[in-house]
């Protein structure tokens, strides 16, 4: 009876050790989710405009934002873009979206991506995430969410 108990304990220890050894290196090689997701980029392209925004979340309230947009249709509809910041209102507990100012590429279709707009977003409420919205004429598209890992 003692031999069976000892065999069961040794078998369980070996299995547990193999399981831990099998998962530990994979976890050690991967950066944590917060480090991995601190800088994110979203692209929005359609017939009329193509642009992108890169967001580096610095804290629970701030992010550095870099954006650029180009005219890919040459139809006299100047492309424009803005950032949409999803925030959490501390006193009411409600989620809301702050709409940033429009940035317009006045260079036209032969001017490349136009100027790169770089700024720091600093909200008074916690920053859940950000999206980029791009419009040309009456057509607008919005990217998927870039979530704040901080």
C-alpha cells in the first residue's frame, strides 16, 4: 500500500513539474500585455482618403497621438481626421466619447500624407481607449478601438 501511495505522489509530482516546466519558458519569453499594448496603430483607408493614427498610452489619463491622412482619389474633397477618446466619467460612472479637433490635409492628392499631427492627449477622466475617424466629402470611417492598458 505504501508503495502505491509513493508511486502516485511521485507520478503527480513529475506531471506537475512537467506542466510547470512546459509553461514557464513560454510565459517568460512573452512581454506582459501592458508592455505589448502600450503603443498601438490603426489604419483607415477607403476611396477618398487613407490615414493612420499611432497612440502611445502613457498613463491612465494621457496618451501621445500621431496622425496623418492622404487624399487617394484627387476629387477635390480634402481628407480630414480626428481622434475619438473613449473616457469614463468618474462622478457619474458613465462612459462618453470626446471628439478631437479635425485635422485637414490641404496638400491635395499630390501632397502625400500631408503634415503629421503630433500631440499629447491629457483628459481629466480615465482614458479607456481611442479610435481614429477619417472623412473625405460625405464619407467617413472609424477605426477599431485602441484600448488603454494602463
